[in-house]
């Protein structure tokens, strides 16, 4: 394949209007519609309910959906504008092939045949594992399940992983170790009933805005809020206690809090003795982890650490909430285990107003990590190396157990092996690694070494520009299925429109490739519901048991919490009224009665030792760099950077720094600044604030190319979860040079230039321009 993606000019000439498309008449002409479709937002793991307005097979607007119990009609800025993506002129409408002159339109038959031919050629020459697959958890449960089965039985490769590897895998690994199950411990209603809420490593107000409502309800009832983060993010500014810990020091803070709780007799000894094991081992490890010790590491005053520990330990009820700030580290699993130790030591789990939950980042981040497109997992959250698990899934799939590959490589490891020349081919769906993975220049080099790359997507992402074959897939609203929300609630995604042009639903593309590979006998599905019914069977008896959840129940009950085993053996999709009482109700609150999911029903304390991040500041790189989200953008920005009102809210990334640092460097607000790590440099405008540690800078990661902060982040991985350390890097900061400013202005003008393109090409001709 070609070593380089299309140039900007080539993209402009072929694809016309892009990022900031605005439909004729503006965005607010929503009154004229034919039907109202109840469904859910396509973005974060909160999965808020929404109604989509539809006319002429297009989504033209939205209405709040007040019947869904999680958000009760409330939506964040992304949810309000999510309907705008479908009519964007960038939408891929036909299969395309890359040539020396750019992408050209081809038939589905040609695109699929060439993909299958390359898969066979590469695997015949180098072995089955030389062809890899990367997937994503914006896919629904049915597609996630199908991808896992497809990679193992159609591609017959071990090397499958997903972009949830960049999200919640540290929390998942820790949850399974501590509790025996990977799910939020309770529904969000328990947040509102807590007397103390401890939030660490998450910007809730911007990343999960509807969760803010639950915290405010608790505070209206007198709850205290403790907030730990290097930045005084919006909700932290209202906290009763704010702990400004430095990046990478989370476990030191948490170990010291456990030290105080044990020292001051704030443990729940009855709960510990009856429902846990290894408390003494964990206690021994924090014996010397005093607040004074932690203060030297974290930068948080010892008395503040003492106060946080006492507030949490003394409260009758309490919740611990965290997200990627805690988990995007080489110590991510350890950090989450420290949180679990706090919850278990105080008995604040498994009862009303108590819990320990990670907040899911991606749309189906919960369900997507349960049913088999992780490199080490089979459906139902089963272990791919466990002989009994393998035998059960082989029976469900109708194959021999030996046909199921063993554990493969994780997402970053796959990219490492592509770069090393050991993986020669790639199929990806719903993943934009050129923006999402750390050390973007390394990823770009790796993509250029592939002998073949096929992408399934609905927009031509930055990564897809490197593809040989592009297959137009389906948007969230163009298919039906189920997702699983951050609470563990399985919900229904309803199809609002058909895919436009020649685009196909994603699952149909995978089925066609499987058929052409001669493996179609394993994939005889007629619709998404049939895939879901097989998922139910495959999950039966697993930790993530969906077997008692039917298509009809999900709609009738507005979602069903898993685990939900099948009580009736009949397996009927629609039950008589007399049979409804036999249904398992699902479990909103896990661990009630102290029943955990290990064989002995007891939770595990984990001894933890303090260790530093993979990279720390020094005299050459004296500033901590951390990354994250902003409210108007989502993940790699493939969708949100194409929605004009969201771009307007935050058009370009900026380097957020403290007033003191800016003054020392002579940098004013919006002045050009160059930030450099050992992997490269970036020049962006400054954002001077008083709400970040003076030794730390923050840059959001939703942008690509020369505005991508992931050019600078590192590929160091947590040894257990294999998650990259996005949140901790060492950097240096200075004023930009004139040459750097000129280059940055050119990069920043890219969006503004594209905004004028609709006038240049004419909206009526946009689809012919897109696929000429």
C-alpha cells in the first residue's frame, strides 16, 4: 500500500465540504417530520434516552425522552446535536479503493473480493495471525459479539482487540480481581443516596454531564463531595474538599487514605471478616503509607488527606467514582484496586447509597467489553484460555474447540507488531488509532508498513485515509440492537433510518466477508435479533449473563440490568402473562448481602505497593503533561468534529496552564506555545487558568494531525490491562518560534478553510463530489 495518506489538497478535491458542514436553513428547522423514534444517544456510556425526528429517511431533529429513567429528558450538548451527523456530506456512500491518484468508487463485489483475496494471500504466506482486526465499543452488543466470533472463526486469527483497550480495561481487570465481576456496583440511583461521594480522576461535568444531576441530588440531601484531580475541573470547584494531586500519584493518595482508616478504627470489621479475604495483607502494605509520606508524592497537604479519609470512613454511606484519569496509567489496575480496598475496608458496597463504580467512557463501553472482541475474552466475559469456557462457546458456535484461537495481542501490541513487520494485514471497524493511540507518529509509520488494510466506517477518518479498501458501514441510527449503559442496564437501540446510498449495516458486511472466506456456515443470521439471541445463549452461565434478557423485555421494561440468567428453560422471546413472574428481574445493585462473584462468594483485598509512572519529570522535561476530554467533543472526534455547533464550542485544542507558569514563561492568554516531550512537539494556543496545578499542563486529545496531542504521549502499558499511559508524560513548555507559529496557523486554518467549502462545491452536488 501507499506509505502516505492523501494530502490535504487531494482530500479537498475529492471530498469537498467536511468538518463544519451546516445544512441549508440552519440547524433548527425540526418541526416538519414524519415519525418520532425512541432510542438512545450515540456517544458516552451514560446512553441517555432520546427521540429522533425522521423525514425522508433522514434524521432532522430530536425531542427529549422523559420516559427513560436515567436521564429523564436531560441531554448534554453532544446529545442535543448528535442528530446532525447523519446528513453530513462526508458520509461514505459507496465502497472505495485507494489508487495512486486517490480513492475511486468501486462496486461492493470488487471491494469484498479484493479484501478477501488479500486476507487469503497474507495468511497463506505468513500465517493466520499475520492478519489482525481492530474493533470499537461504539458498536452495539450484537456487533461486538459478532466481531469476536468473526475474527476467530472467519479470519481465524488470535489478533483481535478493540478501542475499549484505551478506556476501561484497567477498571475491568481490577473489578474482576476484587469482586469477581466487571460492572458498576449499583445503579446511579445509589449515588443520590450517598452521604459522601469520593470522585477521583474524572471530569464529570464535562465528560458525563447527566451524572452531575445524581451528585447534586445527594448534596441536596447533605452529602459531602471529595474531588481529587490535578485540575480543578468544574465540579471540583464546588466540592467540599478538593485534593490537587499531581499526575500519576493516585495510588499514594489512596494508600494513605486506607492507612488513616485502619489507624483510626474506621474499618467495618464485621463486613471484613464475613465477606472478604486478605485484609491483613493489604493493611500491612499501607502500614507506613502515612499522610505525610503521601503528601511528599502527591503534593496534597497531609491534613487534607486525613480529612478525606475520615469523611469517607466515618460516613454511613458512600460512593467512589472514577474514570480514565485514574485508569490511563501504567499503574491503572493498581489504582482501581486501591479504591476497591477503601470500599471493602469500610463495608461501603452492596447496600443502598454505597458502591464503587467506574464511569464508562464510550457508548457501549460496558457491553462491548463483555461479549468477546477483547483479545483475551469470549462471550459472557469468559476467559479465552479457560478450557471449560472454550468448550462451552465451541458448542454454541458449532465448531471444534481447537478452531478457536488462543489469547492474542492487545491493541497497542498489535500496532507494535505491525510496525515491526510481523503483522501484515488489518481489518478495522469503529476505531481511529491514528488519533486514539499514543505516539501517533509511530502509528502512522506502522500503517504505512501494512501490505493490506480494509476499513469499515461511515466517515473517512484519519486512519481510514491509509486504507486500501474503504467499506461504508452504518451509523448508530441506521441499525437496531442493544447497548449496555454505565450502570449495567441493557437498553434497546431502535433503527430510525436506512443507510444512505450503497452503505450497508456493519453486521451484513462481516457476514458477506465470512461467506466469501468459506466460513459462512457459522454466520447464518437474518437480522440483529438473531445475533442477540445467540449472544444470550453464549453468555449463559458466564459472569456477564444475558440469557434472561429478551428483545421484548428490554423495550417493555426500558432496560434490564445484567446479570440476568434465564429462569425459564423455554427460551421463548414473548412470554404469556402467567409466565412473566418467572423472569429473573436483573440486578441493579450487585453484592447485596455481601455476596461477591468469586467461588467462595468473598471479595478480595489486594496488597498494593507504591511505584512511579513510566516517565517522570526531570531537569530536561520538568512539567507534567496530562490529557483528557472537553464537553463538546468525543473520543477521536470522527463524529463531533463534523458537527458545526460542537466545533464552535471548542474549535481547536489548547494548552491549559496555570497563571504562575504562564507568568514565568512570559506567555499571555491565547499566545502560541510549544510543548515538547521525548516523542515530539506540538504548537497550540495557550489557555491560562488558575484551576490546574502550577507544575502541570493539560491538552485535550480529540484532534488529529499537527493538532494531535497523542503525537506526544507514550506507549508504556499497564502490565495487566495493557492500557497506555495517556495521563502521565514529562514535557517542557516554551514560547513558540516564528516558524512554529506559521506552521500552527496553517494547521489551525484547516477547519476554517473547510468551513467555506460548501459555497465552493454547492450542497446539491456534495454526494457526487464525495464519491466521484
